[in-house]
C-alpha cells in the first residue's frame, strides 16, 4: 500500500505541476489582455483630454491682443457704431469659455498692471463704470497674485524674452522628470506597465513632452502674426487713459487737431458705452484724420504659456510685440475647476472601469486629483502622459484601484475549478478504487485461508471421531459424546457452507426474500431451543428477555434464522475468555420499531473498528495472529440479509461486552 500511495503522489505531482504552470500563464495572458485593453482606453481618454484642452484654449490663442484694453476699436464696426467700443473682456462678472476663470490682465512694458475690466486710471475721467468697486477688488486680487512672478517684473522681460539657456532647460527638465518618476512610482503600482510591453522599458509614458511639441493638424500654439488697423494700433499703444493721456494727445497732435474742448466739456456723463462711442468720435473719428489710409500694423504674438501659483491658481500668459513694445497678456483660472471641466466629464463618458481615477503632477510634484480624495494605497497605473502645450509642465496619470477581470477570466476560472475537481476527484476515485480492490483482494486471500481452515477443522474432527468409532476404540460411555461432536462439527460445516452460498447469491442479486408476518418472541424462543445444546456444550448459558409488547414483524424465516445463528455464534467465539459466559437475547418494542438484540459479556469491539465489522471479509484480528476462528463473512452476511428484509442492524459496546441489534419496522397501532 505504501508503494501505491507513493506512485499516486508522484503521478499527482507530475500532472498537477504542468497544469498549474499552464493556468498561471493563462491568467497572466488574461491579465495582460485586460491591461492592454484598458490601457488603450486610457490612451483614448488622454487624447480626448488633449483635444478638449486645445479646443478650450483655441479661442484665447486667436483672441486679438487689442481686446486686453478696456476700450478698443472694433474689428468690424457696424454702421452707426464706428469708432471706439468696449472690449469683449470688459464685462462683469467675467464671462469666458475657460472654466474657473478669475479674470484677464495685461502688463505693459513699463511694468504697470491693467485689466480690461477697468479703464486706465486718470483722475476725474468722468466715465461711469458699473460695479466699479467689485472690478477694482478683482483687479487688486489679480495684481496681488501675479506680483513677484518672473513675467510680471519689468526687469525680467529680457530673461523672459531670451528664455532659459539650453543647459539650464535640460537640467531643469531632467530634474523634473526624475521627480516625476520617483513620485509616480512611489504613489502608484507600475508593475503591470513594467511587466507588459516594451513601451514601459523605454519609459515613453513617463517622459514629459517638450513645449515645442505640437499636436498633429493644429497650428494654434505657435508664434504668429496679428494684423491690426492703424486705429486699433493707435488706441492700443496710446494706453487711451480715458482719452486724456499724454501719449494719446501727442499721437493725435501728430495726425489731427486736438478735440474741441467745448464739445468734451459740454457732454454730460452717461452710460459707459455712450461715453466710449462719443470719445471715439472725437479722438479717432475726427474730421481731419485719415488713419485708415496707413498700412496695417503687424504685431507678433507668442503662444500662451502656463504657470501654477500656490498650487491653486493657473496663470496663462503670452508675450506680444507691437511697434517695438513688449506686453504680457493672459488670464488666471482656478486649477481645480479648470481640470474638473476637462477631466471629470471625459472620465464619466469613457469605457474605463468605475474605480478609475487620475493623478496630476506639476513639474514632477504630485498634486491631489481635482475634487478627489487623498490617495490611499497604491492603485495600478494604466497610462501616463504629459499634457500638451501650454500645459506641458503638467503630467496626468490614469490609474485604477484594481484591474477588472476580462470575460475570458471567468471562463478560465470555471474550467480551472471544473478540471481541478475532475482531476482531483478522478485521482482520488482511482486511488480509492485501487486500494479497495487491493484490500478486497487481500481480504479474499484471507477469506480463502480462513475458509480452508474452517473447512479443514470440522472435517478433521468428523474424520477422527468417525475412524475411532469405526475401529471400536471408543468406550461405550463415550460414544454418545463423540456422536455429539460429529453432529456439532457437521452443523458448523453446514452453516459455513450455507453462509458462503447465501453471500454469493446476495452479491449476484439472486437471493429472494419471502417476507411473512412472524411473532418475534416465538421466533427467538424457537431459535434458542434449537441451539441450546450447542450453547451449553460451549460452556455458555442463554437467557431470553421480552420488553413491552412486541408486534409482528415482516421477515424471511431462513434469513432471520441465519442472522440469529450468526450473531449467537459470533458471541460465543469472541467471549470465550470472558468471566461471565452468558448470552442474552432481548425482544422489545420501541415506538413503531421492534428490536431483537443479542448481547455477550466479552471484551467488546474497539471503537475505531465498530463501523467496519460489517464489511465483507473484515476481521478484527490479524490473520497471522488471530486467536478466534471465523471467515469474516458472518457479520457482513447479517447486514446484507437485514437490508434485504428492510431491517437495520447496528452494534454498540456495553460494559462489559458488545450488543448487536436488528431493528424491524412494524405497522402502527
């Protein structure tokens, strides 16, 4: 048996290891397939984010630089409104397609700060501006935010114009990239990206895009030329200061006669729109001027750049060169609102799983997702990329808490469980069948040995007593006892042969039961009378006890007789050495069941063997060391005969001895 177990264990290992490796590779491929699917989806989301950001900034990139004054000359003035107009950016509250916008601003070459919300400051300018106090507060807030920034101070213009040196830019980018990689890998799990695909080994997803990179088919984010009319350039470059600035007066003196002071003084202050139009008629639309005959003024406008202030405000700024003068123009937005407007809606409309989120990095430093919760744990990285210009300092990483399982994963799980159960169950079944057959073969071998012994013993005794009687060697007074021995051994031989024949019939399902109603007390009494002499010669006494009022049972006479004889014979064999040599047969009625019990006062049965004694060919003693006779089929035959009569046989240890019980169901009432 040990060798068989060793063979089965070796077979299990040889089959289980390749299956485990195959399943591991299958799960790895499924995980890789799921990763690449959602990575491709994340790439699409990133492309949509880039597109939304570009579309949002296109209008601002194309906005004429002259709009950043409170008053400007209309690009295409309609009849009856030619001349000066309020800037489209002069409305309050500030209206823009840019989400989270705070306001627009302009920094003149001399470093002075302006906003299109207010006209240039001149004492007693006489223009009525609605919500002036609120506008002034917003202007002061914008100026406070931008103060100290490199693009604000006039001393920094030359550095801004020339830009950082190549070595400084390269070193700064390397440092930002190093910070980005460290922060990204410390906050997200990049194992899947590194494990799947050659892209991760090239780290292309972690490399920030350069500011010089442009989106295919989009030319909005590069230096361009804006052409303005002489009127627009004149009004913009003169600062206009409510039509009373010295620069405007000088410019007008060079081209036109001064406005009639009586006209200006006699006009009553009214709405700012009317005031602006009236000033335009006086200053630019004078009767002696023909500025439109001059050639168009060409201004160079750089694309917008961005800068983050206090991790809250996102500042966009651009440089404008008009008539050899440099201006800084731009607008300020709240970072969280700006990102939410472009990212959250894109994520909601994507095919990414519900646990997907994003992380934002600025110059390599991690920031919390817009409107998101603090980062807990390490989510899986799906895709990461720098945003396009002018947000190239921002890096977006798309993550997922857990990688969703693909549909094939469920199929593989089912097949893995099914095949594992089939393999293990089949192997255990084959193992049990093999061991059972080997055990049965061993028991049959023991049975043949036992039967040979059991047949040889009575035959030898019968032959010996017969020869002694035949030769006349037995005294007259001993002959009766010898005849009894011959009779007992022949009975024993008959029972053995009958047991073997009955067992063979039951195994072939050839045994048929003739169930008839029998009085259990009378039947047991008859069996005891029949075996009383044999029991006495074995040195035992027998007692019959009746409890309650036993009802008739349905039983086959031969089968029940064989059951009782086998149980009594078993009690005699296994309690020969007992101090109390007694056998008790009890017939009792319990509820609707009738019990016939046979008890001895021997050593009992080991607990671990109680359930096995009804197996065929099973013996408590080892065949080589056993001290009791028997073939190992008596109790198995008892159980089979009881089952055939719809009865139930059981055994229990008593103190002392063991008690076998056969339970017959009886009709109620």
